[in-house]
C-alpha cells in the first residue's frame, strides 16, 4: 500500500470501525431527470391540448391571408388562427387550414360560413377599413346545425345578413340583371326593410335569381299579393301613353334598389313563408299594369302592319287595361300561305265580364260567347301619334260580320277588324275609286251639248224680243191717247156720287134709325124664344102638361151627381 | 504521461480535500476537521448525478425547441415563435449577426454541452488515452455553459420592456421555461461532473500505476 503522508493517530492505533451501509442502488439524483421528463411532457401536453379543432376552408384566392398571422374572428372575438395556406391539387382553389381555440369546437358545424374581411368599397358602403392596418381576417359566422364538419367552402363576398338575424329569405326572379347586386337595398315605401344577399343565374330557367333577406319585423309587409320592382337608376320610357321619366333616390341610382308594394288594384293576400319566390318587375308601372288574376292567351291575326306594337303593349277594353301583348312573331302561326301578322296577347277575362260568374274554367267560354253574340273584336289602334306606338283594343262591334273564336296551331284566335287608321285609309281609297269611276268625260260632253242648246234658246229669245217691240209701241200709243188721259176725271165723279148715296143710309139718317129699332125688336123676340127652349130643355113634358107651379119663378136645381142634403 | 506517472496523488495517500473549505485531510467518510463538511475523495455519485442531469436536460431540450418561446401580439395579429423560427425570422430580415448569436447561444451551445458531457461520461467509464484533451473539453463546457442563458435573458428583457398594450405585447411561451431548465440542468451536470474521474480512468488504464485503492 502507498505510505500515508499524515496518518491520523487514531487510525494508526485502532482503526475506527467503519459504519457499513449498503450502497443505495438508485441515487436520489434520478428524481431530477424524472421530474424533467414529467415537466417536458406536461409542457408539450399543455401546448397541444390548448390547440382546438382544425378545419379546412376552400377559397378562390388567399389574398391577404397569411399562415400563422391571419385570425379567425367571430363577432370580433378571436377564435382561431390560420395555420397554413396551400394550393389545391387542381390549382383552382386555395386550401386554408385553420385552428380554433379548444373551446370553439361547436363553431364548426355545417351551417357555419367563412369569408375574408378585406377593405371593400361597394354596395353603398365602405367596409373593412380596419383591415387596412391590421390585415385581413377571416370572419366566422356560426351556424346552428347540430352536425359537425371540418371542411368548408368560404364565401367570396361577405353575406349581407349574418345568421340568426330574425327575418325571412325570399327569391326574386328577373330576366334582366340591371344594377342590382348583393347589398342592394330593399325598400317598402322608401323604408329600408332588407337587402339583396346574392345574385345568381339559373341556367335551367334562364332567369336571374336574387336572394333577398327581409328583416324582422318587416317580413309581415311581404304578402302573396306583393309585387317587387327594380327601383334603381333612371327609367325613361316612351310608350303609347307618351313619355315617362322616373328616377329613384340618389343612393338607389348609385347602388340599385328594389321596392315592393301591393298594386293599386290588387289585394295583400296571405303572409309568405321562408323561401317564397316573386317576380321582379322592371319598374313601378309594370306592377300596376300586369296584375292579371287569371289570364288567357289569344292569337290575333292582323292584316295591317304591326309596326309600333311593342312587346308588353297594352290590351285595352274601351280604355281600361285588361292585358298585354306577349309578343309579335310570325312563328306563332306556322302555316304556309299565312300572310297575316300573328300577335299573341294575354288578357284577364274577368275584366271583360265584371260581375258575372268568375269561374276561371268558364272564362274561355264566356269570351267565346262575347265574340259570337256581342261582336267582340280586336283592333290595332294608335296610342300616340307622336311616338307611333300601337296598342290592341278589344271592343264590341255588333255591325261586324259574324265570327267566332278559332284555333290556330296551339292557340285560340280572336277575330280582328282593321284599325281606325286602316279603316280611314280604306274609305279614302273607296272614295277615290268612286271618283275615278265617275263618267266625267261623258258628262262634260253632255254639258257641252246642253250649253249649245242654251245658246240656241238664247238666240230664239232675242228674236222673240225683237218681235215684241212692235206691240209695245202700239201700247205706248194707246196710253198716250186723249181717252186715257180723261179717264181719271170720270173716276173722281163716280166716287163723289157714291159718297152722296152712302150718306143716305148713315147713322144720322132716318133709315138707319128704323133699322136699329127693328133689330132691337128682333133681339127681344130671340130672348123669349131662348127662355122657352130652356124650359122645354129642363122639362120636356111642359109642352104637353104646362109649366109646373105656373106663376112661380122656376127654382134652380143642383146638379144630379151631388148628393142631396 | 510520464509526468503523470511520477505524480503522487492525494487520493493515493488516503487524503482528500474538503469540498467547502479546501482543507486537506485524511480519509473520506469523516467530517472536515475545520468546517465539518463530510469529506469525500471524489465527488460522491458524480457520474450518476451527471448522467441523470444530462438525461433531464435532454428531456427538456425537445419542448424547449418545439414549443414557442415567445408570443408577439401586435396589430398584425399574434405571432408565436420557436427558437429556430426566431433565428430564421432574423436571418430573413437581414439581421445576420443577431441570428448567428442567437443560433449559437440557444441552439449550438446547449447541444455541444450535452454532447460533450455525454462524451466525458462515456470517457470515464473506459480507459482513455487522452485525458488532457478531455480536461480541456470539460473546462470549455463549464465556461461556455452560462452563455446559453442569452436566449432566456432576451425573452425576460423583451417581456418586461415590450408591453405597449394594443400596439405590441410580448409574452413568454412554454419553451422559455423548458429552455431555462435545459441551461440550468446542463450547468449543474457540468458542476457535478468530477474531472478527476478522467485521470482516475487514465491511471486505472496504466499497469504501473494502479488507480486509487482505498
């Protein structure tokens, strides 16, 4: 053994008895790595347990989305973050992987919608200005479905209305797009009650379909009788009623808008349910025009030109609109040799026969009766001389030749008469024809002959007058004779004598006085005869039996018909 | 080697120095005559403790690097950075010196420390031919160890300084705790490692100089 440098005395004398302890097999030091492992595991576990569910959203573009930075927000509350952004396998979309907080699992259900909030200008508003500084974020609109899903398709445009807002969704169909789009305001008498959410094109029906959300409590304003029209922009219309200019409010000109109301001659009808569909009319006029409760289509065959007859032109009955022209096309009457112009119209038969039984199934029969018995005829008329627009008028023309409702192809036809213009033309032509057919030359010849005769007559007259000259000269001679000059004096003498004669029988003469007395006697005699005739009249038997109560004055009697007292 | 052979070690004389006050006294197992600290010829359980601490450090090394060390919440949204992610972020923004410093202090040094401690632990268990190089490695490990706390300090300073409310806020992540654990554990492992074991292993290998046999 090696020598010790300074052996302790105690060890030298008596080595201390070593306290022998069994070596611990495992040192307490090993607690440290155990704790470290536990700590590490706990850290990792805590980190990953904080992570909530993952989901995948498909977007058209990842503009503004950054992995690890872009947040998912629900009503401005951070609920998650974008984890990764990758292109889809077909390179057509972007797959955005998101991770929500662990308490947000219920947000990922089938109805949940996602869209990217970016600065946007349009739809009448500027939105998302805050994202200019903070960057875009993904808005989560939680749905109410019970079914969970992890795969979503993000909306490219934010929905106009978040889920859960009470109200109804309806669809509007239109054949023209116009300026309406998502965000356009829906108004009822100028009050904003909803908005257009989406616009899509239905390929099958070739209609544009607008999804509209009507906020509560305004959903009761929409009824089955409501009519929607495009209220946007400026409407300028030249129809048979003249020119019509209409402009909406300024913001509806800029952003477009829809209004609805119950038409003047319509009824409100029933309340609607979610998902009801309405036709979107082009303007406010058309909703009042085209409210046909029941409609029948008829084909009219016109001889005259239909230039100026527009689609949707009026069909009137004595000035009251009862329908409209659907179209003018030769195709409606696909028949060889047909030279008339077919015009398809749609009329409301109830307007023609107000007050009668309005059973729709009998409408066609009623029209047929009107045509057959009352002479209902269709005529093209000029509505406005300025614009040259035509319209169709139905009226009763009892003097028209008898006709009835016919069929042509798949359509019923109504008999037509030519228009007033055409009739004037017709009459003018007839007059002209008559004038042309007049025997003017012959007349002129006759007249020339007559004039010759007149001339001859005149000459004869002159000769006659010449012949009269001599007798007139004789007459003059007679008048100038002395006998004629003495005649007035003799006449005066005769008159003087006549006056003398009349003076003999004048009022101052004796003869006159005699005559007057004689006449007085005659008058009294006649009076007594009259009283005699009266008594005989009253009592005819007095001729035989004498006057009753002779010596007394006769008493007047009351008429027999009066009751005696 | 020749010089080593000539050296008479304290252990071979049955002497040891006190861990606390450094007094050289005979025999292990007794308290130090001056300060009363129990005396040992070599640090007790040095190898075992070192190995345990290294294992603990390795266990914490993974969460320290996989989890975010800090969360930067700013206007642009929250951003969680791991250590390596932060290094890449600095590198991409062109701050190459900062990136290199952080990479060195936070990634390389802990790995190097752990690996060198493992090498040392392996080396003392088998005969070694190059005890001097091992000793240099040990010294380097001890010196360099404290610098790996740089990342922890960076996080600590940033968290306290950058509290600008809505504009920007930095919060420590779970990795900060784990990383601090790694640094401290490697330092403790380096401390608990007794470099004299290297020489014990060396003398044990030499036939003329059998190792200390108490």
